[in-house]
């Protein structure tokens, strides 16, 4: 399959967007558990990936699937056999009511400290899921969740929905062991959307499924926004209000604060990065699907929003590229992947972090549910020399996505993407 797709029709205030071609290629099926964006980094001459899940989970069962694998190039790492994956040393879950790591984590992005020439100092941005049973509400700190009219989860009427938040871990040995540094951003209990309004069978609220990129002196976090934009009250709930505060949002934290991130990130508030890490801001309006075009809130049974962003800087296009999946039903059903571009290299100037092009369809696989799309390096010598990762790519890249249907659940690639200016 090969198709050349041009950018969306131009508004007067918009420049021409890049073109791209999706082409069938060798199929690579990943041989370990993936349920997140693929975090990776070059450690010296080794390309290292960090897929999987770790920690306590009362819904799906506790997990020890967060592993790492190595390769001389990206293809070699992605083709690793199960026996070639290693277990990193990760912090243990803290007891309920105690400070520390709660719930399960998935590494979504790895930021590599550039001043460490060995490449061993890494900061992992992780997606974290909890429930009222693992993180019960604390009246003093206001953190945690009240088990009141709690919505249904993915495993039937008796299963609880999760709440996601985003944190940071640090490694000084190339990802072989990790230390939890704290929460990047989170939503507090008043923003949770409960019964009878929440019928999506997924999250009660929260922030998750992130991708993080460095620009200037900050790490910018693009993430899914799933909570109510204010205090949720079933008596005053409005679907339109929930929709208005959701989709893909952005927050940032100073790179110097990654060591101790708790409370230091700021969310976009509509005019700048002024909203607190545990408050609420404004989503990227250009990535919202209008209600009249089928848009809808995260708590609905019909969806109508983009999620799971994967952001990279493209050295050929000289712009940012974002992939995202589209939800069109309960339990995050949807068979399509979209792409958007942002030509503003410095995301901190004015509203540059908001200036994404209208999403265009990149890939559709009818009959499947598609999650966590990303662009990845090729196994070529050119990409090895350039030290490309999912955060920095060039003219061509490999397209990976998790595809799900009964009897067929794979994280795989069967296409490359080529860009044109």
C-alpha cells in the first residue's frame, strides 16, 4: 500500500503542511508485552527499549512485565526474542496510606540527560493507574479517590474504572534500576466523573497516555485529559462542559526540576502555562473534534476524541510530528490513527505549543482497535549514526501500533512513513 497525502486545506493564517506516504514493508511483531508508548534511548552504541507494565493492579492482576531489551539498531531491538528481555530493578509499591509508589506504571517516554556523556542518566515519564482501593482519599492531602458511585471498568459491571496520573522515575545506570522521583501531574478527586454519567468503561478521570519532548529549558508533556474541567456534580453535569475540557493537553516542567518534580509542573491555561499540576487547564483546541463533527467526552459510550499522543521532532521537516488514535466507542474502540504537525520549534514562545495542524488520517485497520501509534527509527546505518529514537526522526520512519481484536493482539509494524516538504 502506498498513498501520498497532502496537508489539510489552508486557512489564511496557516502555512502549507508536510505531505506523507505510508508504504507497506516487512512486518515486525514485537515479542514482549506493550500497552503504552514505547520509551527508548541510546546508551552509548546500544539502542535500549523499555516496554511493559509493573506494579499492583486489583483489576488485571499485579504485573512484572516492565522490561528492557537492547540492539545495535532499532530493528534489532524490536525483533528481540522473549529470552533477550531483562528485568530492571524498580521501586516496590508502598503500603496503602503510606508515601511512595502506588498502583501500576508504564514507561511512556525517556528523557536523556545531555550533560551525562555516558548516556546513563535517564528520566522515565510514566503513566500510573490507581483505584480507590490502592489510593484511597486522604482528607489531609486531598489526594486519592472516594469510592462513591464509582464507574465501571473494562472487566464488567463489578470491575472498577481506573484513574490515571503521570510521574517521573530516574536511572543513573542506563535504565537497569530506577528510583521514583514523584508525580508530574494529576487530577484530584473532585474532577472524577462517576455514575450515572460515566459509561465509557475505562477511566473515572485523570491524565495519562503521555509523550514528552524537550524544548528549550523545559520538558513538554502532551497527554490525554479525561477529568471534568472543574468540580464534577451529577446534578449540574453537562456533556458539553466535559467535552470542552478534554482531548490532548500540554503541561511543562523545567528540566532542572526533574530531580524533584512534585508540584513544579504547570498546565496550559488558555493563555500560558499558569495552571497548577493538580488543577485543570485548557486542552489543545485544534485537536478537539467539534461536537457537530462527532466529538464527545471521555466518559461517553460513543467517544469522539483523539488520545495517546506520540510526539517527535523531525529533522527533515524541521517541525514536530504527532500521532494519535481516535476513540469512537466504549472501552476506547477505534480503528484509525491520525497525524498532525507543528512548525514551531520553540514550544515555549506565545501559543506555539497549541499550534497543531488539523489531524489527518494516517492509517485505518477496520475490525481492529488501534492503540499507541508511534514512529520509530529504521535499522539503517544512517539512523544509527543520527541516533534517532521515537523522539527524534528524519525523512523516513517505521510505523508501529498496538492492534487488538479477539484472537489477535499484537504490537507490530507493517508500514513505513516517508515525509515530503
